[in-house]
C-alpha cells in the first residue's frame, strides 16, 4: 500500500498522523462511534431451579388408604406446578403400584403429595417443576398373609393382629399405622392379612369370638421380604377358660390306677382339641391329703400336676385304703 499526502492544513495534523500509522502497519482504521442512546446489553438468563424430595425412598407395609404416606417436594425457585411421572414399572390406573394425589403448596416452594399403595412391587417416580429441576423417589409395596393351624375354634369370628417388634424394636406408625389391627373372618379358617413392614417381624396373632374373647393365640416371628406378597403359616394354641374333670367311681378296698376325663374349653364354650399345646397350661390338684391317692401326668406323679395340652393323659392313682370321694381342682392362669 502506497500513501501520498499533499499539503494539509494544521487542523488536519492529528488525522494525518493516524492515517500515516495505518499506512505503515497496513491496517485499516475505523473511526470510533458512540453507541446509540437508550440501548443496553440483553440480560443473561437466571439459573434454573432445583428439586429435592423427602424422603427419597418409601416402603409401604400393605395396600389401601390405611397405609397412605406423604412426601414433600421442595423447589429452590418457586414453581407453579409439580409434575409426577411414574416409570413404566409403576403401572397405571388400577394396576398402579402407588397413586399420587395432587401436589399441594402454599408458597410454591414446598409441595405435599399423598400416596396410596395399591399393588405389590417396587419402582421409581420422577418429579419435575415449572422452574426447572427434577428429583426421584423409590417406592416399595409389601403385603403378607397368614394361614392358621393348631387350634382354631369353630366360634372364631375375628382376628386381632399386633406387630410386637420389627428388627427387635417397637414398630413406628409409618411401618404399622394401626396396631393392633382387627380383621373380620369370613370363616374360622380364613387366610388373614398381616401388616408387612420389611424385616424380622414378631406378631401376636389371636382369634376371637363376637364378644372379643380370645379363643386361641400365639406369638410368631416371620421374615418379611420387600416388594413381594409374603405368605406364612402359624400354629395357634387354645386359650383355656374352663376345665371340668370326671373321676371314676372308687371302691374302698379296691385299688385303681387309670385315666380321668379332663375337658378344657375356650371362652366360647368350644372344647379345645388337637395337637397344639394350651396357650395357658393349667394345674390339676388332688384334694385328698390322706396319702392314699395321687395324680400322674407324663413323668410327674404328685398331688398337683400340670396339664400342657389336650393330648395329655392324666391318671388317678388310688390304693384302695383311703376315702373314695376324691375331688380334682383345676387352677387356670391368665393367658
């Protein structure tokens, strides 16, 4: 590039100096222009909101509204709505593992959602807000049932289920919302639903009559697995409410050693039978203090023996030299 300069006035000296510099460096000088008045740079967008959910995992010990739980979804920037998106494994409609109520909030930051478990299984749920962000929740639904054996009174009309411990400690209201629970039986041998918190669970199971009298019971321990329909069996023991005995006719001078009749019945009046032991073993006492008679139950021979089950055989021993009117008294402890 070649620059030629003619005679210039002094007022153009500054401009000439600039042009000369441009010619020497082979650059093009663009005159400075002031920005147009009233225009400002565009603002940068603010950060998107973030979501969190508490708790982030939930386990339900059964299905239905009794086992409802709530979660809180929190947004760092106020959102107008929260969208709930269950994964494909959660199912939909009547086949959904868990249904979700409408998110409720008073400040746009904290949303409460009520969940109702409907079906056994596990899945994840995603929450998203209009201000951005997402959070996930893992839900697990358990169920359990028990089939009773041992002594089941024909007059049983309801079952009482108490969760005693879960993994060695008393259950929380989240694990077992209602404790004990009462279940009406379609028949004495009905399969009974159980609360099913995950873990090693000790249950007190009792069958009752219409008056709420306990007819049979037992405390049993089961391991409840998560996300499955657990099935168990439990032996129940008869609860003794009444005992009658029948002693054979004795004759002076004639020795006797043989069984006596012992009838133990429950509070409904039904005779307790079967192989299961009594829930409250009772004692039988021979009131003859003459020394001429005694009772034998198993390996024990004494004036007082303990009757452990309906299968026990109680024998009266009489040497023929004592009184012939012998009275047997039963002492029944509370169950």
